[in-house]
C-alpha cells in the first residue's frame, strides 16, 4: 500500500471523528436546552398554581375607585 492511501485513511478517520464530535455536542446542547425549557415550564405552572385567585367585582361597586391615583394632584401647585 502506498503512503497516499495511509494519508487519505488517516485524514478520513480524523474528519469523521470531528463530525461525530460536532454531532455529539449539538445533541448535548439540544438536550440541555430541552431540560431548561421543561424546568421553566414547571416553574411557570407552579406560579400559576399558587397565585391568588382573581376576584370578581360586584355590580354595585363603584368602578371609578380603581382609577384614582395614589399620588397627589400636582395641578394645584403642590401644598395649598
């Protein structure tokens, strides 16, 4: 066998090893991202599970009270 054949064979082994290494690292990163997304989804589910329930307002309540600002009215020039 010639030296050229050995060189091509070694180059093929090295390149195929690099391809396998890249494929393995991509699969590992995809698994890590999938695990992270699952964990994030579970945390969001827990937040929704323990959130206080939304209360409905009665028809007789004044809806304008929720729109009143807690800051003082600045149009009167401050302290009067």
